[in-house]
C-alpha cells in the first residue's frame, strides 16, 4: 500500500485505520511498519490520541498495542468504552486485553 507523501503522517495513519475490518484489530507498530516508519509506533499512538478530534467516526478502538492490550482506552470518554466497542464487534476482551489476538489481528500490509 502506498499513500502519497504529501499527506501528513497522521492522515496516513487515519487512512489505514479506516480500512481495519469490523471485528478485527491491528497494532500501532503494524500501522507504522505499513507506512514505512517501523520505529514510529509512538507517533502512531499520538495520531490515535488525536483521532477523536480529527474524525470522531474513525474506528480508533480497533488499534491496540503489540500484545492486544487496550492502551488507548483512556481516550474514549469512559474507561470501558473501548472494550464495549470491540465487544460489540464480537471481539472478546478480558482484563483490558484482546483474547485470541492472533485470530483477530489484521495486518494492514501483509
């Protein structure tokens, strides 16, 4: 996947997040790697932290850390909202961690 360099990094992150299928999750690192910036997971996290203001319809709840932990949950208004959104899509979350992570993981650039 090639997204034009003229688009800001955050916009490129959001373009990938928009493609995450319902009932699947991806990681900050997978998005960074897909954008050709393998070491930029933290920057992807910053983009996700700003995503609610940039585009409230973005499925930001589908982005988790490399082990499936809901590290961004505090950006969803209430502590349980991110989990609820994932569970509404059929993803099992226990103790803030996606279960069967390898089964629901979606690689944006396979």
